[in-house]
């Protein structure tokens, strides 16, 4: 009976050690950073995650894409900077002016 408990305890310790080491490595990995930033963009009602591309290499985040306002651009950059494990953020997001439907209708009314 003691052997079973010993083996079970040993296996538990090995799994706990493996998973805790993996979790630590995962939180600082480029894949984790990319997923974390993309998820935050998706949950943010002021950003369209399909407009912003995220690329991470060695903890350095490169943002690309096109947004409508400088506020969206600044928000995307600050969110990325705020994620733990991000070393630097390279902002390559372009500002564009899209004509929304209301602006387009206003143009053609006059």
C-alpha cells in the first residue's frame, strides 16, 4: 500500500513540476503574447481586431494594419505595451479615413 502512495506522489510531483515549468515558459512565449494581445483587441469595443495585425518575435510586438483614428492607433499600442512579457512595441499601424455610410450619404445630398 505504501508503494502505491509513493508512486502516486512521485507521479504527481513530476506532473506538477512539468506543468508549472511549461506554464512559466508559455506566459513569456511569443505565441502566448500574440494570443493575449489579439484576445484583448477582440474584447475591446473600441477596436476592430480584423483591422490590426499582431506579430511577435522574441517579445517584440509589431503592429500593422489600418485604423480610422489616431485614438484607435494609440489604444492598440498602449494595450500591447501593457501586456506582461512585452519587451517593445513597433507601431506600423496606418491611419486611413474610411467613408462610412452616413458621411457618404451626406456628401451626395448636397
